[in-house]
C-alpha cells in the first residue's frame, strides 16, 4: 500500500550527479532562473483562471504543481501538467479556493470595521488593540496553513478535511520555513508600497508589471521550495524508515531516492492514516 497520490511527474534530464549542488539561497535562485520562462508560462494560465474569483483554487493547484516540479529540478510540460493537476484535483481545489477567499474577505472586513470603530472612537483603544492583535495572529496562522494546502492536495490522496487539518498542523510544525517565506513576501510588499508612495508615476506600471507577470509564480515557487523540508521531516522520513521498500518507482520519479546514494533529495508523502 503506497502513500502517494498517483503522480504525473515527468522525469527529464537534470544536472549531472557529479556536479556539486549549491545550497539554500543560491540553490533557490539557481532553480528559479533555470525554470523562469516555464514559470512565466504557467502564470499565464494562472492569471486567466484567476479572473473569475470562484476559480481561484483551480489556478492555485495548477500553478502549485508546476512550481513543485520546478523546485524539485524535474522536467515539466507546463500546459499539460498545469491542466492535468486541475483535472485530477478540481473537486477539492474548487471548494478550497472558495473557502479561502471567503475567510480572507471576512478578515479584511473585520479589519475595516475595526478601523472605522477606532477612528470614530466607537471602540475602546485597548480593546481595539486586542481585537487587531487577535485578527492579525489568525491571519498569519491562516497564511502559514495555506502554504501547505495545495502541496498536500497534489501529492497525497487526502480528503479536503484532512488537507485542512494537516495544513493547520504545518502552520506550527513548519514555523522555521513559514517565517522565511513570510519575511520574504513581507519585504516584497513593503518595497511595492514604498515605490508607489515615493515614485508613483514610475512605480505604478512597474509594480503592476511585476505583480501580474512575475510575482505570482515567484511566490508559488518560493513556497514550494521551502515547504518540502518540513513535509520530509514530519511525514516522509518517519514513514519510510518503517516502510523502506514501498513506492520505490514513484519516490525515484519524484526525486526522493538518489539512484547512486539511495537517499532522499526532496520529499512528498502522506501518513498511513491519511493524517499526520
């Protein structure tokens, strides 16, 4: 009994095994620029599917799959892989996208109402600060959980309920990489606001260009690159220590087994009981 969802990673020619691999920051940009134009191509389909907000989840799952493959330094046929991921996961991706959109809208509405109450002295300043802190804490945890949702979906045959449960667990378990992702994205957002505030005429078209045609795929790649160490640590390694002979071919296709050293490079798997 294997743990993987039936995968559709397509093996391709990679970097020579004798070539020393870069690590961390340098490895990230090496892989990102190696797949840059493929990520831009995937983003084209992502933007089209995001136009009707209700299909946001479908766009997310397609982009997540292409970016996961690129982050694993695997070959991808962008268009076919993008839509194959949607075809295999749309029953979960569609409602997940709608749920996430509703939660995000509620959080924004809460902050807006709090702002109105605060500026008009309708709410006590202390209580306003408490409500703001609680709202931001929940928003941060919600954002961290979202980092893992589509990765779990495209990798494991989980029910939607289990995806929610495990993603919220990873919001805490993967705190190290979650903070890294959060800091990078926050710096990008602040940079965009600064450019708009101090160089609006030049900054507006620049921010729009990057925001539409580069940033979504960069964000998805950043997430996929960073969530794998946490998934590997808490799911893959423990399971395959007890079941070393399972899913050999799928693990090899996903880059989990090195043909020479028989060790994992990146990892994706689910638990035996469909949960962490």
